[in-house]
C-alpha cells in the first residue's frame, strides 16, 4: 500500500538519547542566556542569580556531547563531525544544521566553561571584569540561544513528516527552552537564597516565554495541519504528552493569578515536564 | 565501457518481477538480506530498500476504479492493475542525503554517482531523515548507513552493475545517462503510440532533484509507485532559512520580553539578600511574598540604569 502523500521516507530512529540531548541543551542554553541577560541588563542584585545560571549552564551542557556520541552508530568516529577523516580538513557545512550545530555546541561549551569558571573562581572573575567579561557573556549568550533553537531547525531540515512541515520548530524549541531554564533557576533558588531578589522577575519572564511558546505551538500546529500530517502528533500517547505540554504552559500563568501562589518548585517541575513532553511528542510522533 | 555519468534507465513496462536484480545485487555486494517476512498476499517478499536490500522489486497490486478493464485484460489495461518496479537509489543530482551529511561521508564519485564512504560514516542517520525515497538503511552490524553504490567497484573495472547484468528483460539498462535519455525518449514515444497514455518518464529532466541518474519509465503517476511527484520533490534545505529566521525572530522577542521583565521597576522591589526563599513564583507580586520581603531602599534611577554593573 502506498500513500498519496509527499513523504515517502524512513524514520532515522532518533529516540531517547536525542530527546535527552534536546532537553539538556535547551536548558543549558536557556540558563546561559538568562544569566547573560541578568548580568547585562538586570539590577545589581541580580548578579548572584546570574552566577547561579552560569554555574548550571556548564554541567547541563557537558552531558550533551556524551549523549550525542553514544547515539552514533560508530561512537569512536564522533570526531568525523569536525574533521574530514579522508583529507584532514575541517568539516563545516553551514547548510547542514547538524554540522553547524556541532560547531555551535563546541563553541558554546567553551563559553559556558569560561563563565562557569568565572562564577566559581575569584581570580578568573577578576580577569574577566570589564569589557572582556561582557564580551564573553554576550557571545556565549548568543551561542546559547542558537543551541536552543538549532535543534528544531535540525528536525525541520529533513524530509520527515511533521518535522519538515513545521518550520517554526526552531523558534518553538527556543521559547520552550527559555521557559524551562527559568523553571530551573526557580528550583535552584530553593537552595540558593541569595537569588531571592531576582526570582520574582524571572517568574515574570517565564510567563512571557510561556505566552511566546503557546503562540509558536499554534503556528507550528497550523503549518503541520496545512501539510496534512497533524495526525502523527495526536496518537494516544501524543494526546497525553500534549496535555503535559498544556499543563506546563498553564501552570505559570495560573500560579501567578492565584491569590495564594503555588509552590515555585512544583510549578517549575510541571514546566520542565512540559518542556520534555513537547520535545518527546515532536521527536517520537512522526517516527512512530 | 567507461562511462562519464553512470546511471540506470529502468523501464517498468517490461519488468516481470522475477527479482533477479535483487539476487544479483545481494550476491555481488555480499548482502545477507533480512529474515523472511510475510507481507500478506503480496508477491513482494522484500518489503523495502534498506541496509540489506539495495534493489527492491515493488509489486503494486493496484486495482483501477474501472472494473471493465480489469476483467477484460487487454494491452491497454496491462500495466495498470499490477505494476512492478525495480526500485533503487536514484543517485540524485541534487542529493538530499549528501546535503545534510555532516561528516562528508557521502560524496559524488568520478562516475557522477552518490556514494557512502563506509570508513567515514559515523552512523548519525541524518541522511536517513533526509532521503525522500526511503532508500538509505542503517546497519546495526556496521553502525553505518548503507545504500546502492551503483556497483562502484564494478564501475572501476569497466563492468556493468550486477542488477543490470542479471535483468533478463532489459528492464534495467545501464549506461551513460545522456545515452540512456535517448533510449528512454524513444521507448516513451513507442508506448504512447501504442495507447499507453499514462506512461511517463520520472527523473529524466531536472524537475525532480535536478534529474536522477537512475530514472524510470512509469506506467502511472509517480505517487502510485511511492515516489514524490515534481511538486513534492523538495530538498531538506528549503527549511534552513525559515527555520533560522523563526529562531532569530523568537530570540529577539524573547530578549525584549526578558528585558521588560528584568528591568521592571516599582512593583518588584528586590528583598534583602538574606531574605527567606519566596514561597510563590511571583513573590514580589503576591501578598504573602510581599510580607516576607523586607522592602529595601529604592535605588536611584540612574543606579538602575547602569548596565552590566556588578556588585
């Protein structure tokens, strides 16, 4: 039986490891970007929250290359992503999101490490005071945002149903990652009281990110529906996952509107579950 | 018999479904094949192209709406109810797999064919996501992607690829693509004169992925054979620009949203650093949290405007 649709393709079997990679890369990039924003545009009292964001961004990103390498059919050849094993030249294909993403991930990891060290070690902090420090944070922040977004573009640049039908995936994953990163910082604030002055405004930002994410989900679903592949996102498991996504969007808004606010930890866990569920439904739905 | 642009012209109108091409391919390339599978009542017992099947004879048991022609087989009805097609990698001029491959394992050879270098491929499977023909398969045994090489080793020794050599009806003709185009044009003309109005060439011109080195004469629309038609034959790279632009716009909007939130004045006075952990997501805006926070002295406006100033 052959379907009269445009997609005559096979799933690449990107599953749990890739889901975990998308999740952690998004949270790391989002944490770094929020840390950069807090440092560059926040109040003086926000610096401590910025440092916590940088302290979280690096550990979150170092698991990512491990996940990606293990997912390869030939893990020992991971370096082929960077270097042409036949000629010894660098492999850089800007038109291939996977190639571009590997380079961006590497570059971002360097900046994440520098800011991690700066947040942890006083002499490094002294070294990076002033213009150089700001430059590091700006470049790292841009790379962090790119790492959040490119994973969506990577899926879009294929011929798979849903993925290639939904060009807004890059923006959607970015908005979702920022929301997740805000949730991570809110959880961290339970253990780092010095972040308290900033948490109210991070929760404010989270609500903006959630609204942005909701808009992009709507645009994404419209593009997928227009291509006639919406059904792949709404199987039995898919519907359950969408409910979790919906909860992740709704809870920050509801928590804010209640007279007696919800626990920030509970709110954040629901948001993170939504971030994970969104990636799960997008990754697994079209491949099932 | 060295060729400049190697390819196959597969004439599906004379394919008899004998699968000699599949067998020859497996024998020459040392492919083990998959465990036997039952595909209902179809004569197709291969199922698909994958790492172990680089040739696949598709059996399209397609009954036309008009039962008159089915019940009264004639030369006109032939090729409508039961279509057969020996499928293979198309060796596209604009190859989706080659575009996205991050390791440059997929290259174009001196014979103008698309080839996966096994010693370079690291098994990322990006090519599988990109191939619009469901051609490339991943081998658990080698941890790499596999597909038809157009018998690269045989081409290097001026030999005809195994499948074309074995085809008893010359449904698969190997040769230089320019020469094959001439053969195909003549065959199409002959079929049209005989009344096969649905016959068409697929991949002969550049409307489908810039032209296919392995192109086909079909007896029905491409989608009937599981092939994207010219309108749907699109490259993965089409989503690069809109994808990144969407990310850029989202990033800009998120940046503004973050700035608005982080630089908000008045309603979110920061508590002293020793204040207890807030109990709500919006501690500064909730009555309970506001009580918990000791309001600090309001910083002067010029102090708040200093960007990047750290304590």
